[in-house]
C-alpha cells in the first residue's frame, strides 16, 4: 500500500524533512514545513544545550544521583538493549558522569547475536554489572501472536511492555530511584506518529482486551506495568526519576558509533532498532507492506532536523529497502516458525483486515491527557499525537 493510497487527502511531503501524508494527521505551514519540523524549531532547539549549560546540568545531575546512591551497590539503573542509544547512555553514565549504574537487560527472545555481543563488550569494557531478566517465552509468544491477530499496526507493544515493565518493576523492588534512559532529541526528535504503531504507552486495558480475544494461555509472569501506574505511582508517589543525559552531551549518531567501536569493539547496526530481530522484521517488512507506513521516515527526519543527514540522502535511502527480498523472505519464515505458526498461517494474518487500537478497549484519551499535561508543563518537548 503506498502512502498516497493510505490516506484520503492529496499527497504532500514536508519541504524540510521527509515526513508526509502517510501520517494522516500531519499538518504543514505556509512554507510547506510539517508540524514535526515546526515543533523542533520552536520547542526543542531553543531548549536543547549540549555546550557549557548542558555540561553544568550533567554535573549537577551526576552529583544528585551519587548522593542518593551513597552506600548502595549501584546508584542508578540503565536498560541496555545493545543498540546505539542505550549503549551510549551507559558509556556516558559511567565515563562522563562517574556513576555506578546497574545494566539491566530484558531478554524477550528476539535478540540478534550482534546485540548480545555488544552488551558483553560494554559490560566488560565499562566494568559494570549486568542483570538479565528472561521473559517466559511461552507467554511472550502467546501475547505476540494475539497482537498479530488483532490486526493493529502497534506490533512492538508486547516487546516494549516487557522491556519497560521489567526494568521499572525491578527498580521499584530494589528501591532504585534513578533510571537512566537513552531516549534523546538527536536521533528521536521526530517521534513516529501514533497511526504508524506509535501508541503512547503500555495500556493494560488494550493489552487485556486483545489477549482476551486472541490469546490462548494466561499471562502469569509476563511483566506488564500500565503507563499510568508508572507515571503517577512510581514517579509521583515513590519518587522514581527518569533522566535523559544524551540530551546534555554532544550526541551525533556516527560519532557515537565510532567512539563505541573504537573503545569497546561495539558493532554498529544497519538501522535503528535492528538489535531486535522481531523489530527489524516488523519495521522493515510487516509495517510498510501491510499498512504502508515506513518508520524510517521518522528516523531519517530526526537526523535531517538535527543536521546529521541531508534531505536528499534521506529520500535516497528511503527509496530502497534496508534488507533485500531474499533476506526478508527468510525472516518471514523464521518469525512464523519461532511463533509456532506455519508460513501460511502467518501469511493469512498478514492478509487479514487492518485495524487500529480503536477497535479494542483502551484508555487512550486518559494517556493522551497525561501526555498533554506533561507538554504544557514543559516536561515533554517532543511532539506527540
């Protein structure tokens, strides 16, 4: 399905980045700039300082976390996937902030060998402790198949739920107040639109309805923490704080990759999120071919907005798939077999009716209200809708 056919409006593409009307709610100003670019120029850029001001704030943050962690085995926790953002966040926390982080990894069954290798190299190179939580594969598999059968674009929600819920549950149980995240403006200032599978958070109501309709077994141990519990109870009542140090230091994608490679032998990925074999398949095959959505548009647009990629280079890269057809066919078969589906069964799901989260019980309005409040308070500067 092409972007032109996926929406009922004349096709238009931003004149500054490469976001287009495959996002049905995109808006353009009189210059032809999209709302993501306008938000970057008006909200993110003026409040983003990686120079002296950022360094001073980084030092204050480091001092605060060290003081809170005095006498403990570690003073903060970092979710580590082996991808660039979390890897560089771990490097910054240890080497630039002088912290004693615990590296926390959730194994949901889809790690690439490269991701595992990167995690090992960082653990050894930084001299840090790693805790790995392995998700019950039978439950993970059942939930992922249920989501596939639901027909919605948001197919990475089960993995995301296991990653974030596992991390925050562990932090709560062990009294860890400070969480370091690799989330950043440099490579993520243009957030994937909600219509592309960018649901705003872990919604237990949505999970419950989809699993009730399509699941086959109870989720007895699967980690699932609702976003409102995390945002309100964990943060506001228990006092857990989430920090984004990559917004305070110079973080240029290629330079960061070069530095990690030089210092630790870390291996770069062909594209963002390729540390997970399922996410790679979902973003490179399932989402564009079933729904007509290319998350690479948002990923490349972030790099265009931050001056790390030219618009022409982004358009050229988008014109070609990241993986060749033979590889993608093999991955389709691999995903089917790993989920205990035949290739024909997975193909039938792929060919089924496309739906959205609106076809299931959810509390999107409440999550959206909370997100807007955070934006009004200046606590969230990226553009969500």
